[in-house]
């Protein structure tokens, strides 16, 4: 004799929620973002934006990625600054005030 099995509807079980830490952008992402900031603020070309990053990096004895990170951090908004960062940030302080206000895609 075959028994009839009554099927119960399956209900999805929610997966455990994990907080995934944000990953730090790599060098190419930082460089592209920093160039984008300069292009938007100065109306310059990609090559001119890179030249400015290169010039700042040479004057302050940084890598180009270090200069890009400084600019991106400055554009991201106010944060407590260490004394050693003050010169790098002052380089673009007026530039950042010219940028349009940031829009947030989502709250984090």
C-alpha cells in the first residue's frame, strides 16, 4: 500500500545576517576617484589630473597613491586629522569647497 504524503508548503528560512566589513579601495580605484575629483573640480583632462597628483606627490614626498588617498579622504568629509596629514590636506582645501555637495546612495 502506498501512503499518501501530504506536502507542507516550504517556507524560506532566512540566512544568518553577517556584517561584511568594507574593503579598502585598491590603488587603481583610489587613483581613478582622485582624478575624477580633480576633473570635476578643475574641469581639466584626465592627464592634467594625473599630472597634478604626481606634482603633489613629489612636493610632499608621497607616492601617487598616497596623494590620491589624501585627496579622496579630504573629499569624503571632515575627519580628525593627524598633524602629519595637515600639509597634504591643505594642498586641496580650497578645491574641495568648490565641489558640489555629496549625495549619499545609502546610509551605512
